[in-house]
C-alpha cells in the first residue's frame, strides 16, 4: 500500500528546513538571570522611569559596547541621551509645555541615583536583550534593559561585563569605583567604562572613539586606548 504525499504535507517540512535559525538566548545567560533574582545590589548608574497617565516608560538601556542610553518615545518624538539628568530635564520640559488635556502633561520623571540600594525581583533573557526588573527600598519599581544588537555579543561573558557596569554587589565595591582608578594605554573601551562609569560624551568616528568625562578625554583607535588629554 502506497501512501500519497501531498504538497500540503511537504510544505511545513521545507519551511522548517529553509528557515534561518532563531536568534535565541544562550542557556548560561538564562541561568545567570535565575541566579541574580532576589539578590540585593547597589546601582552604579542612574536609572530613569517616566510615569505616564497609563503605564510608564523604563528608559535605561545598557548596550554591549558599554554605552548607557536613556530613551523613550513621548508623543510623536523620541527622546534620547547618554545623560540621565539631560534626559529627565527634556521629559519634564515636554510635560510642562503640554496643553492641559494632553496625556504628556501627566508625565512624571523618577531618577534613581547612583548608589541606590535595590533588589532584583525579575530577570529574563529575551530575543535581543536581557530585562532586569528592580525594586528600590521604597518599593518603587523600574527596569534596566541590556541590549545586544549584534548576536555575536550575546554571551555570558559580555552579559557579566554589562551587568557590572550597572550593579555593585556591595558598598565597598561601590566606594572602590569612586576611588583612584588606574588607566593604562591599550585598555579596551569596555574596561575603561567599567572603571570610570559611563562617559558624559561618546563620539564614534570610524575606527576612532573618543570618551569625554568631566576633565578627561580618552582617545581610542580600533577599540584600544591610544591617548589621554
């Protein structure tokens, strides 16, 4: 007895064979997310949440290159900055200039400053990001997104580096990052940001990158520190 194979039966098999592999989450990153849940940390970066009339926007994003962006879309325009203070001020200005019946007028900005004590109450590895949900002592909540635009960066090693940009495990570690930091020629951009925190300005100029702090300018070429001004 011969079984008749129809095109309808073949199509799903061909689709599965020809479809590109899914951009999944590494198993060790998922395990890491489970390990950090319920633990207490201290923030090494500012965290911003914009409370709107309905819901809110968690604006803090840490990227795999070490950059911290504060980003949100309010009305028809996106607001973005590497400075939590500048981002918060722009959002407050939008709220102040909105007309009375505009939903933007109801926006309120909350900034959790560096050094705040938080508990991670949720952590999830998604397709291109890891979402870390935090609760402050006052029970207010927010979320930090760790972004992986390049799937090759989506590794446990990179996740740990990014996590250390945002969180300190204890106050001693937090204080240590405020003490004298030794910067050496040849260090990578990620290594410098881990020591000094996020820069006030970051300029990407092809193979050249410039990080600017209050009284310091660091010049990198091909990802390595070449000069300090």
